[in-house]
C-alpha cells in the first residue's frame, strides 16, 4: 500500500490528458474505460483509502501507453502541407 501523493497527482494529470483525446481517435474508447478506473482510484485515495502501489503503477503505465499510441496517430503537419 502507498501513502505517496506523487503517483496520485500523476494519475490526476493522466486522467485529464485521457479525457482530451479526440472522440475520433481509435484509442478514445480504451482511454474512456481507463479514465473511469483512474477516477475510481482517485476517489478512493481522496477518501483516505490505501491504494496498492502495483495498481497505481499499472494504471499509470497503461495511461502512458494509450497516450503514446494515440499521439502516434496524429498526422505530422509538415507532411500534410507537403501533400497539398
């Protein structure tokens, strides 16, 4: 169990970033489900409940993975301008 606030604050940031993914992104649905899980953990942490460090790590790693994959789907603006 952990009482470290740093992973919780990182999860808050990641939840906000997941929320900003375009609904057109093929990762939006996964991001939405993950964000829901993160919000549950944040609510538990805010209520003072202990959260297993392994669970925090898993959610953090998965959030970064989805955000990285979604970012790879964003077209390069230079390539878009070259093709016009």
